[in-house]
């Protein structure tokens, strides 16, 4: 049989070592997802500067040539130019079916279009907003189907039944293959997937939200939910809006006037607490012989729990290549505990009382000697 199935050569980078997305699907994707929020010349999104077509295509080429197959975007990114560039790139390269393209609906993607006087139906989770957005995304992406469609955020008004029925009908129609949800409370996701399970509808297989060593809210409800329901995690803001940098890098930017992008705060400079965590990342980087602390920060979220696919953006090919070092870093439990111990963190009630399910609760062990089954561990690179 070996003659019919020759041994494959090693991929150019570890982006080409694809992993099962989640327990709920056999889809295999690259361990790091390329973020499309920085692709496009339109108004800056999330603090990124403009990235023209040539730069965008160079970044997409570098990711694809390295073995990458997982790209994340949204209907509204860069005033729609992100989807447009990705669609043009796939059409020119002829690689649409090799790629896994994730996009989103809910945000008003026509907010700056003066020709549309009433924009109410271009936002939210309703069936009408879903229909309008998906039809537009298919045209911009120059494709007949979307691999993963996310609910971008929960609008608190649209019934869960309406959302899940509408999304399922798109799957049945072949316009969407898999479903994801982003920036939504854990209880909503749990209820939605229970409804899908009980009614024979398509469930969510991946959750997307903000998570980094500087923002650990994920550990309160989202990670336990994902572990229980079998969802993948696709965290954004893994590098804390560019705040993960060394003291030397920050001083260099101050002296040159380069500074940095402003995201979720009024200043590009780090707080004292952020500096403390960055110095801890430097210490761990020296222990694992890593060149950059950003790679350590990416490795942290990938090795905290299984089925994590960080969304990493940027505008330069060299930034992408530098971040791939995360796939060569193996963090010990002690190093993870050290990083997490720099700043105080509360798991929040009721986890602060009953735990997160990763081991038997102290309320159980107070009555007997219990051996808990170990939780599944994340993939770590083998150290040579």
C-alpha cells in the first residue's frame, strides 16, 4: 500500500501540521489562525494601520506557503475590504477548497454607506440580518460556501431558536458548513447547543473571544463550558492589543516616535501591571530559549487547555514568521503557574467555591478519598 500512498514531505512550517478543530467535528486546521482584521486599506480596524492589496496578498501568501489553511475575517472588517481581499486572493491563487474561511455576521457592515438610509436590518442576530450578511459575504469572498460562520456577538433580543434555526437552514442549503459563536455569555452558548441537540439542528463547534495572559476572564466560564461541550476556542487579542512587549522595545518606540496602536485603552504605553507580566514573559522566554515574548504569550493560551487556535493578525510577513516560534515552545506547568501568579486573579463565583471541574471539588473530597480522571491535555511540541 505504501506505493500508492507515498510518504509526505515535512511541511514548510508547523502551520502545515493541521489539527482537529474540536470534538464536534473532524475538520482539520492549522494550529494558528490568520486574522483578517488587518487586511485592507479602508478605515483602520481595532487600531491596525492600513494594509494595501499588495501587502495583504504577501501576508496571505506567506501564511499559505507555510502550510496555513485557517483564515478568520468578518463582514465588517475594514469596511468590507478584508473579505474582498481574501476572496480576490483565493480566486487568483485557485486555492479556495484548500482553505478554511471563517467569517461573521451581526455587526453593521454598511455603517459608512451613505446610499443606505435605514441600516436597522444590517445588524443584530435576526434572520433578516443573517440573510443580508451571508449573501454579501459570499459575493465578497467569491465563493459558494463559507466554512465557518460565527455569530459575531449576542444581541440579547433575537430568540435563540430563531438564531439556531436560521443558521441550520444555511447549513442544509450548503451555504455554510460549520457554526461558531463569538463574544457571547457561556449560558447562551450552552442553551443554544442544547436546543440544537434536542431538535436535530446544527450546533456551534467553536467559540471566539478575547483571551490573553493579561486578560484571563476565559477561565471563569468559557473554558469550562468549552471543555464540557467539546467546543474549540479561537481567542483574539492574544497579544493584548500590542501591549505585550519588552521594556527595551517600548523605550525604542518612545524615542523613535513609532509608539503603537491604541486598542481598548487611551494609551499605547503599558501600565505597571502589564510591565510586570511582560517581564515574567521575558524570564520564561530565557528559560525556553525563545527569541520573543510574544511567542511565549501565544504558547501560553495554546497550552492552557486543548483545542485552542489563537487568531494572530498583523500587517508584516516578518511579524507572522516571528509568531510561529510559539509552535516550537513547550511550557511546563510550573512556568504557566509562574506567569499566572504575577497578577491576582479570581475565578469568580461560583467557581471560587466549587472549582472549574478540572479536578474533584473540595466539597466532594471532604467526604471521601477520590481519584479524578485527568482532563485532556493540549498538544505540546516535543523537545529534541
